């Protein structure tokens, strides 16, 4: 029996439409602009924005990274819509080593655009909040983000905006790809799952 336990939260960001000021020009410039915008409003492509984490309630890195990612997607949704692209956001909370292997999770949090990790170089450091999720305060490392010469515990908004915008500009070269499942987990993640507290709570989503 296939019993899925990982949480998946999916959101489609709809474009934000605001009424503009009227134009009194005799050459009907506003009518021309509105026609052009209508022509570009047809959605023909999809950009899947995925957040993969081991926790989305306690982790001091995963939670703010998720918040920033949703903010970036919302800000860029009108631009994507004008480009004929639909942005879809999905948060996946990986709760078992089997699920981590299935999703090819190498580090938490991970952000993927159409299945591709936005940070090819993985940097990690001790995350005390995830250690609190283990039975014996096991040392757990979570991803840190290196951007413009600085280190951030949560993915900074400018980095996310750049990554998503870059993917939108290259959308024709970025068909969705399924990440390769893992045979073995990185030692850090395996240690976390081996010592993870048993809460007895089941997933609300599948």
C-alpha cells in the first residue's frame, strides 16, 4: 500500500491587476496599451517553484526561507503573467528518510525551479532549532546561503528574485525535470532522521 506522508502545499499565484489612470490623448494610447497587455496575458508555460524542508514549523532557517520564497513569487507573479508564464509554488515537508531519498534531498532547505536546485554549491552550518527536533539534541546542519560576499541563515529576497527572474527569462530552456532519487542520504540528514523525535502526528496533506 502506498502511504504518502510528506506534506505538500501547492499555490498558484494569480496576477495582481490594478486600475490605472485614464488617458485623454487623442490617439487613444491607453487603448493600444491595454490591447498589448491583453495579448500577452495568455498563459503558455509553467514555472514550478518548490521548497523542500525537513521542518516548516520550528526551523529558524526553513520557515523564513519559505516566507521569503512566497514573497518573491508573489512579487514576480504579475511579471510572469505578462510573459505568459504561470508561477506555481509548492512546499514539501519531508518527514522520513524514504521521502528524502525519493525527492533527492541533499540539504534542507532546498529551493528548486522546475526541478533544478537554485544553489548548486551546498553550504551548511549548525542549526540549533533543528537540533531541538531530535531526541537528544543531535547536531543538525541546515543550509546557509552565500550571496554577494555575505552569509545568510535564510535565503535573502534579492537572491530569490534574481533566481526566479533568471528562470523566467530562460523558461524555454528549462523544461521540468524530476530530481534523481538517492540511494543513500547525506550523513547529516541520516543523523537527523535517526534521532528525530516521534510526535505521533500524521501528515495533513499527501
